[in-house]
């Protein structure tokens, strides 16, 4: 802030820090920083993400696990599986991990994680 010559008092600085520190850990990690700066999904894209979620959350429990992903994503056609460099299970786990960017690697993708992934992706398209 000093380098940009933006003068903030302690209260303003704390408010700004609190805005970025989503998990209230006392630190701002890269994901929190990007999340605070990016635009939200447009209404149209948000509707498309919701349609995709409703399709893959087959049991409508609010989470998607590796079995649900596996029914929608044919990993047998992945180049690493075809080349014998990776097993289908490994490719599925890596794919699932792309949605779990915020450190919650529990083997399940929540609707919020899914939306967060596509919000980040969308920010790189426009």
C-alpha cells in the first residue's frame, strides 16, 4: 500500500485485510488473494455451471465423489491411460483434485468448490 502511495489508517487496513483473509487464518494465501480480486460468474455462466453440477451430482447429496465423476468422465481415453503412464484411478483422482484447490482434499467436491473452480476458469476466459 505504501508503494502505491495509498494511505490507510489501522481500521481501514484491518478491514481490507479481513476482506482478503476469507478463512480468518491471519494470512492471505494466493487463492484468497485471487478470489478477492476476480469478478463473479455472469448470470448465464452461473446457470450453466449449475446445470453441469446437477448433471454430475447424481444422488443430489450436495457432493460429488470419485464414483460420480467416473460415470461422467471416460478416463480410458485420457492420453496417459492410453500410453500406460497412469491408471484410470490416478487420472480420476488428479481430475477430482483440480476442483479441490483450496486445500480441502477430502476426495469429494462440494457445489461451492465446483463453482469456485469455474469462477476461476471464467476469469481467464473473458
